RNA sequence: GGAGAGGUGGAUGAGCGGCUGAAAUCACCUCCCUGCUAAGGAGGCACAGGUCUAAAACGCCUGUCGAGGGUUCGAAUCCCUCCCUCUCCGCCA
C-alpha cells in the first residue's frame, strides 16, 4: 500500500509513476472522494467533540447534584446526526481504502521502463549453455523413461498440473532442498524457519496477494484459510504488528515450503511438465531491513540465490524487470533465469524483490529508529533461493546424457548416498 | 470435544459507568548530584488519523485497552458474537 499522504500531496507525480507500469490511477475520482472525506471527517469529529464535552459536563453536574435532564436531552439530539455522519465517513473511508489496496507499488527510479517481459534488460550472464552431441530431451521424456516421474498417476490422484515422483528423482528433490537450506543458513547468515502452509486473509492482505489476486489462490472455505502461494506470505507476516529494535535488524529468514497456486488464467501455458504446477517446492529467502539498507540487501539477496545456481553449475542470466513487468507489490525485481536445454530457453527460476515499505505499511511492520525514537516502517525483501521444482527440471535437462541417465551435480552427491547418476 | 482462567502502552501490571489515554514498577531519554561503579533526585516517554504548515515541529481535535456489534447522555469497565492464549479432562500424528 502506498502512503495515503503521498497520494494526497503528490497525486500527479504518483499517477505518472504508476502510469509507467501500466496502471491508471483515477485521479479525479480520488480528488472527489478526498474532498468528501475531508469535509465529512471534520464534521464527524466536530460532532464527536460536541458529544464528549457535553457528556463530561453531565458528569460534573451530577457530581454536584444538579439537575441534568436538559443537558441529557440536548446530547441525545446530537445522536442521530452523529451516527449518520459516522456511517457516511465510514463508507467514504472504506471506498478510499479499497482503492488504495488495489494500487500497486511505485517502481524505483532505477527500474528500466518498458511494457512487457520483452523489455526486461539483461544484467549479466553466468555459464555457457552446454552443446549436446545428441538431441537433448526435455525433463518429461527423461523422467518418464526413467519411470521416476509420472503425470498420469498424479492426474488420477488429483488432477492436472500435479506431479508424482518416485525413487532417486524424488530424493534428488529432497537433496536440492537440503542443499539450499544448508547453504543459506551456513554461508549466507539466514535463520531457518518452519511456518504454517495455511494462512488467514490478514496475512495475504499484508503481503499484497489480497484483495486483488484472490483467484490465484486455493481457499479453504470452511475455515477461511488459504494455501500459501509462496513462503513469502507466512514468513514476511512474522513482522506483522511488530516493532523491532534497531539492533534486531536485519532479520534474515529462509524457509522451505510447498507452494500452491491455482494458475487461473494460465490455461494452455506450460501445460507440459513440471514448469507450472499447482503444487511445487520452494526455498524462500526473506529479509526485513532498515529502509536505508534495502537496496544493498536486494543485491546481496540476489547474489545468494545466484550462488545456488553457480554451485549447481547451471547456466543462467539475470534480468531486471521493467516497469511494465513488475509485480504488484514490488518496487524493484531481478529475475534469475536458468537455461533449459529441453526448451532452448532461459526460464525464470527465482524472483528477487525489494518491496520497500509497501508490504510493511499494510502489515504495520516497524522498527524503532534510534535517530528519533519513533517507530518507522521497515523495508521487506524476498527472493526464491530457488524454486526447487524448476531447479530439478534444470538439472535433469542440463545433466542428461545420451542414454537418458542424469548426472548428479557434485554438490548434491553427498545428499544422494554419494551416487553420481540417476538411472 | 468438555470444564475453567485470561487478553490493558516497549515489558510487567492496576483499573468504582463520568475527574482514566489509562495508576504503579521496569526499560528508555534529558538534566542534577556523585572519585569510579552502584545508588539517589527532577522531568519526559503509546500509536494512528485529521487539522494547521511550503513541509515539519508545536498546538488543537478525533479514534484506539484482542476484533466486531449493542446498551448508555457517557464504556477499558455492562451485554452479545467471534478470535487468540493458558490450565485440567478426553481424543489424536
């Protein structure tokens, strides 16, 4: 959520920045509502003040034993007027708030302008896509030939966009998770956390998935809980309604969780294989930092995710999302894209974002600034470190040999009973 | 699932329907005193919104004692619903 004062005082500047990311802010409607709000709020507060002072005088009069019937009569008359005014104010503020909750974050000045994915400038590349002496297969063919990956069984058990894995491949996924968690906790200073996979609406509101993106979520209607679409939700909401002392920052958490996405609106996209599933595993990095540190933290966090790809020796590139491709809550995002021989393409495997105070404002995540002793909003960041399902796909496709065997990356072998291949 | 207890500021914790945005203590901040340390003394110290302002500070106003409703001229205090925490019993991976 944006600062409402900013919107009020610098409406045209805000609208211009939002326009860069393709969001049109209805300025005249906002101005109109704002005028109404101001007028109504002042009137309501005037009436409240009136009621309070008169009620107090009743108390005093009674204490002196004076007759109060006339006074009481006069306050009672205020009641209807006050109630009507309060209801009106409430509805105006609700409308304003709903608009505000639907406004995306402002892009940081360093974010390149552009309309879509195609305009995301590449920042750097690491590694070189391997040339195969044979036609490389995609992970679906590889997995099915090994009899370790089965989409039909998954479809029987549940439906489309789920996977069933068995044997070494299932273990390789677990190895990846272990390796990522170990690296981030031991080398990058993150604290491992285990979190709920079902969250309430307040948490989703806090990180920005609600109210706008409800259709992307799985909802348990009975309890009004939602399956998490990313660990970002439960992990970042750790900070909701918290005021951190300055010396507790930065908070750096890493969590492995499954993620559940309805993928509404992506029918026909990536229907083959494990690239786009309703359920997938992810290791997520989350940081809560002082505002002045957040852009350094974004570079560092992105580097932490990159380390994993480098250790796995998977070629990748880093792109900076342009204004038009930026996610709702993000001020700036780097995507890491891994090379997939089966598709002959770089595909997203991690997304690292600085949300600045956007999420913090929604969830009242604050810190006590020693400068002025006052609570101030902190900045939140997160990034996949990495998407495990896609990392598994990348390994299968990049490490395959002519016979359909898959070599196990060096760093994972200790997690795989020191085996060198999956066959 | 059954029975009970409870949710108040950064923390602990008082609170009769009006003079309580909230005692007290701790923590914190400023100052004084003081060989050092410890102790002592004076004062300050919730958050949010509005208004004022070029912007702020100050001031003024409003709201907030788990959440939402209600009763009342007036609610932290009374009533209802919900949420959460704790204890005991039952069940359970």
